[in-house]
C-alpha cells in the first residue's frame, strides 16, 4: 500500500466510525439506560421484539470500534514530538476505549442469545437473566471496565482536544469541540441525544481527518522535532555554517 493511500485510510477511519455509531443508535431498539433488574428485563424484552435490528446495530457498533482503533495510530503519529505528548497519550486512551467497545459487543451477543432460544423464554429464566445482568453491571470486579471506559471516553477526547489546541494544526473550534465531546459523551443518553452527539463528534474529528488526508509524504515522515512544532511557530532552520577562510 502506498504511503498516501495509507494516510487516506487512516483519515477515513477517523470519520467513518461516528457515522456507523449514529446508524447503530438509530437502528437498534430503544432500551432503558438504568441497570436495575426491571430495566434489564425491559431491555431483554425489547431485544426479543427487535432481534434483527439489535444484531445489526451491534455489528455496526463493533465495526466502528475496529476502524477507530486503526485511526488511533494516525493520532499518535500526527502528535508525535521529541517527548511523549498529550496527543499520543490521548491516542492510547482512545484505543483502550475501543477495546471496551468490543467488550460491550460481547455483552450484547450474550443478551441476544438470552432471548434467541426457546428454552430460555420462560418468566423465571428471563427474570434470572435480568438479575444476572443487574449484578454484572454493579459488580466490584467489573469496576475496572468502568475505569477504562472513563479514561478512554472522557479523558481521551479531552487530551486530544488539548493537543489540537497546543499544536495549532487544526482550527481552534475543532479542539474545543473535541474537548467537549469527552464529558458530554459520558452523560448523553437516548436515541436523539446519541445521534446528535455522533454528528458533533464527526464535525470535531473532520479537520484532523482532512489534515491527515492532505499531508505530503515529507510532512508525514518529518523528523520528530519538526513534527512536534506548532504550526504557527515552525522550527527555525539551523544557521548555515560559516564559510571557510580562503587559502593564502
């Protein structure tokens, strides 16, 4: 694969996931946000009534996570410098978030199988499944997943936005918007809210994607000290060596 083609693939992997996640939200059934046994039982009933939509939604969600995981390489590369910076840390945290997304897909597959077999379609069994879901979402050992999700989804975008503002390689509004997607994405809920959020995320990441798309091979492979310089403060060229004195 040519270097220019690889960059365009990385750029596409930044903007395609929010579209897939928005479609996933719109296609999937509208389930409760709570973790109580009642909420989990309602969720299982909604999945049973919309199994195909739930499965399609989960696949779109997973593909988006895989693509964004690839895009984190571009983030780490673009924000490299002489030292490890906030942009590279952000890329790592976002990669962790995508691994948590894969785990969420695994939970979804388990829920799908809970309602996809005739022997499980009894009141007692469904109630037991709902209680199991409730306990799993409130377990002590599961707290590590919550911490990873918090670091990746909230802290990751905040650090990425800070890197955008510090490097000045994208518009200031893109950095500010990226910072806001961190805490907002953690608290947003509902189909409408999630869909709007994905549109905002797409707008925030689009300038960075365009930057990667338009980079030349020289810019992409620039030395770390050059790549790490702010766009409005380029590295000054080294002074030319003094000319040798003429021979007598």
